[in-house]
């Protein structure tokens, strides 16, 4: 006989399972439940093929949110074929990645940022897979913003075409018929010039020029001129050898004369030094010269006195000097 299940235990088990399930949902979904993302709507002119919910929303390559919904039409005028896309920007993530507060949910702040060039555009994550993401950024010289909402249900960020789309638009604006017409005109003019090009006459002229050049090269005058030039070069070479043979002995003699002059200058310097020391005020020769000059001075005085005596008494040479009588 089977044992009857306890209703209390079953109820507790069910409650425990519900609690665990709710805890898991809260744990893994708390990031979305407790975070209020900022929602924006974008309208793209180009195809949004490759853009799916969950795609990255980035600012300068840094993820700040994700695409929440891609729609066919939403709150647009009749005839407006732009593709609306809803994105969500994680305000907590933006605050974490920047040291400046961005009040993107403030319409006035968003308007000023749009005036400064804030735009959204589609970018390709990979050209192979074709996966797209949304890039937000400031574009210098951005075109005038265009808004598509009939009623302001979401904050709207204007968009600009991506680079590939701009290239295709520029190609679409090109007037290829006019380009091809100009190419045809150029080809016609070129064909006409080629037809006027007289190849036979030019070939004949070239043949004549080559023949004249061959005649000049084979001319005896050119051969004689070359021979004369070769002889002149040989004479110049011999003259240079002769001059070198004569210049070298002259250079040796000049060098010897310079050496002798240098020796003479050294001797003169030595002689002048000797004379300077000899004639110095305290040298022995100087003292002897001074003594000799004193003796000459005394002799000159004696001769002067003798001349004066003979002048007064001419007989003094015979009688001698008169002696003065003593008192």
C-alpha cells in the first residue's frame, strides 16, 4: 500500500522552486529591471538590412547601448519612406565610461548637442557578414537636421548617410551620358590626329637624318680632328711632366733658402739678446764704460785748463806755471 504524499511538503517544495526561479530572474535580469535606459528613435534613409534587435549602439566605437526594435513605419508623414529604428542608451554605462554627465534625456540638452553636430549613422561591423550597428557621434559641418516624427513620442536623433551610401549617391548624381559624350569627342579628335600623322614622311626624314649623321661620323675631317686632339693631349701631358721636373728643383732650392733665412734670424736674435745682457745697467762692461767716461771727462778738463793757461801766459810752456808767493 503506497504512502500518501504530505500536502505541506509539496507546497513547500513548490514555493521553494518559485523562489529560486524568481531569484534567478532577478539576478540575471536586474541590469534591465533596475536600469531605466534612454530611448531614442532614428530614421534611416538607406536599407537597414543587417541591423537587428540587440545590435550595438556605440559612441566612437565604445558600446553605450543596443538596438531595441527595427520597424517599417512609425509616427511618420505620408510619403515618408525612412526606416524607423528604436535604440536604448544605458545611462549608467554612459556615466561609468565618462567623467562628464550627459543629460541625454533632457530635450533642451539633446537639442544643443544636435546643433553641435550630433548625428547617428549605420556602420558595418564586417563587410563579409554585412552585420550593421548604430554609430553616434559629432560630425563637423553636419547638414541641417531633419525630424520625421509627427508627434514627439520619443527623443529623436537626426541621421546621416554612411560612407558607402554617400559614394553611391555621388555616383547616382553623375551624368554618365555627358561623360561618355566627352569621351567620344576626345576619341574622334585623337583618331583625326592619328590619320593626319604622316608616318611615311617622318620615316623618310629620320632616314635622312641618320644618313647625314653617318656621313659626319665617317668624314675624314672628323677623323683628322680626333687625331689632332689626341696629339694635343699628348703634348699637354709631356709639357706637364717637363714643368713638374723643373718646378720640383726650384721648390727644393726655395725651401733651402727659407731654412737659411730662418737660421740667420735665429743668430740675429741670439746676438741681440747678448748685446742686451751686455749693455744692461748693472753689467761689468757697463761699469767699465762709465769709469772710462769719467777719466775722459777729467782729461778733457785738464786740457781745457792748459789751453786757458797758455792763452794767458804763452811763455808757460818754457818757464812753467808761475808759483804764487807765500805771504
